[in-house]
């Protein structure tokens, strides 16, 4: 249940916010130094970072629950125990990957 | 022949479901999802591998075919997958037929328009002289 609705919510978030940020980033890049600086300044602000971290998590979560849906499309993993473990693993995986990625990106370890 | 009298199981379910159609849509959604699994991973890995995120480095990356081509695919397939997915959400939650048609029309225009905008920006980068 939870994994399924989260799949939709993260999908909608990636569709609207994710693609908007991607398009803005490309436009900013194509516009030259000034527009790119404006983008990186917004992206580097606190709110910008929160949005980007949220998008990273949404991407990984949608990716993992998407794989779960693909597996279930084949008729597999419908048993309650396996199904629940798989659902929990999608959350564990997405949170861990997001944390690792931003740990590296923000240079927390350095 | 009305629903329920069809000879085959497939004939019995055709036209049902909130979208009234959609075998192809369902399959496309899955095929694009697998493509995006690869392209999305490529995109994130590339951003991480880039030595710096200053404009020169990023432009150089997207100027080369090895950057521009997967990026173009990511844009086209990403917007297509987003459109297909959002259509499922609209079809499931917007029950009035007129509103549903309007929502899907807005979605289609947004996806095509947004995709075109992103592709145009990428083309400027890929074919531009400034990298």
C-alpha cells in the first residue's frame, strides 16, 4: 500500500519538479555564465539543496519501487512476506543511496 | 456482442479500466522505465564523475556526442514516461469525463512544450561554439 502510493507521489514529483529543474538547468547552461550563475546560486541555497536532495531521494525511491513493480508484473513476489520485505528494501535502498550521494557531493567526509 | 459474452478472456476485459484502453500505453510505460533506469543512472553518475560543476566543464560534457546524445534521450524518454505516468494518475482520480479530457490535454501540452524547450536548450549547448 504505502510503497504503491509513494511510487505515484514520487513519480508526480519527478514529473513536475524534476523535469522543471532539469529544463531550467539546461536553459541556464545554454544561456551562458550569467544565467548559469543564477541557477547555481538558487540550487546552492538552503531551499535549493532541500529540493535537490528531495528529488534525489524521489528518483531512487521511484527507481526501486519501479523495479519492484516490474518484478510483480511477472507475477512474482506477491507472497505477503516477500512482498513486504521488498517494499521495505526499496525505502532502505533509496535513503541509503541518497545519503551516500549527498555525503560525497557536499564533501561531508572531507 | 456485449461485454461478458466474448469468446476470449481478452475480449471480456477490453475497454474496461479507468482509461477504457491502454495495453500499448501500459507496455510503453514499462519499456521507457527500463530505458530511464539506464539513462537516469548515467545522468547521476556523470554528474558525480565530472571533475567540477563550473559552466565550462559542464558545457564541455554536453557538447561532446557522448554527453549530448544520452542527454537528448533522457529528455525525450523522460518527458514521455512522465506524460504516461501522469495520465494514469489523472485517469484514476479525475472521474468527470470532460475534466479528465481537459487534464490530459493540459498534460500533453505541458509535456510536449517542456520537452521541446529542454531539447532546444540542449541543441544550443551541443551545437554551440562556446565549449
